[in-house]
């Protein structure tokens, strides 16, 4: 007879009824019973409440501190400190603002109460033509301050520019058909007096808009420039009487008529007017000219 192994009975043999059958209940996946003296631990249970001597809230006798601690004193103000207005101060009569807004200040229509331009905005304060807090000056133009001579300078310079687009010289061929060819003020060297007259008008306009200061360009310089334009236009007129062009060298003078046209006479009148009005403007500004020009200032 075989002896059972010490410490317990041998494991149960599997039943012949199937490969997965087993004899006897067991919780061990290996099929072994628990060792002798093994006891299953009791189920875990949370403690019924806080531990003894635990107290929720502030400890007995605690009082929240309100205000400064006992014996605290506020330090005295520094010497010379005075609260309120200085001695002898008197408020403005009627509650007026002692610091009125600068000239030209105003809020746009529909602005909310208390609206004001941002600090440092260029040109936000002051009348036109003066620099604002940002140091940027806006050009200003007052038509009422322009003299008759000033309007004459601007108009004659503009009319000279218009006259330069008309025909200065014309040549006509007569025969079976009549053809006409012309040259305007921007042909050959004829653009020099035109450009000089336009430059005089532009510089004078920049002075009116305060872009150029009156001392930067002297008034007599504008007069001499206009006079040079007029003298050069006289030379252009003389040349148009004798200029024949390339066609006259081929055909000769048979059936050809050539000479000055409307534009050169128009430009001659406008440059003469420009010379006259620049002389009046320089004379009104106190400049000394070789002669005195009669007329309104």
C-alpha cells in the first residue's frame, strides 16, 4: 500500500467523464488546497469616523485679527507736506477752468461726452499752418491774402503751359492737295522758355502754400526768371519766321508757305504778362528792381 504524502491528502484525480472535469470544489487554480492554519482575511471596512481628538474649524480661543495690532501708530508725514491747496490759493470765479483748451480744439459731430484728440497727435491743436504737439505743420492757403499780382503770376504761368501745346510753326503744301504740318512749343529748343515760365509759377505757388519760406527764394529771382522766359520766347518767334524744316530743302519754295503760328504769339503774350506780374510781386515785397513798375501791388 502507498502512503499519502505528509501534510495532507493527495490531490483529487480527474474524473473519467471528461477532460475538463474535476472532483471536489477548490479555489486554487493549481488544484491545491490552502495550507494548514490558513485563514481568509476579513473584508475591508472603512473607519467609522475621524480619529479621536480630531477637531474641525479653528482651535478654541482663536479670534480673527481686525485692524492694526495693538500699539501700532501711523508714521507722521514728511516735513513740508501739506494736504490741500497751498496758502493764498483762490478758486477761479464762477467755477471756470483755469486751463482753457488750445485754439482750434473741438470734438467732431456725434462724438461721445469727454471725447478729445489723442495725446501727441500731429496737428491736433492750433490754427492751420502751425505745428501741433507732434511737430508736423500742415500747409495752409488763404485765397483772400493773395494779391492781384500773385493771381497774375499764377494765371500767366498756367496760360504759358497751355499755349505750348498749340502750333508754334506751320508749313503748308499747295498743289493737288493741301497739307499742313506744325510744331508746338515742345519742339526743337522751344521748350526752354516754356519750362522756365512754368517753374516760376510753381515756386510762387509753393510760397503761397508755406511749403517754401519767403526767404528761401527771393522775389527778384522770380522776376529775372520770368524776364528770361520772355526774352527766349522772342527768339523763338524770330526763328519761326526763317525756319523752313527739312521739307523746304527738298521741294524748295514752290508751292510751300511756312511761318509762325498762333501758339508762339500766345506764348509771347503770356510770358510778357508773367514778367510784369512777377515785377509787381517783387516790388510789393520790398525788393529793389532796376526800374519801377506801375500797377496794383
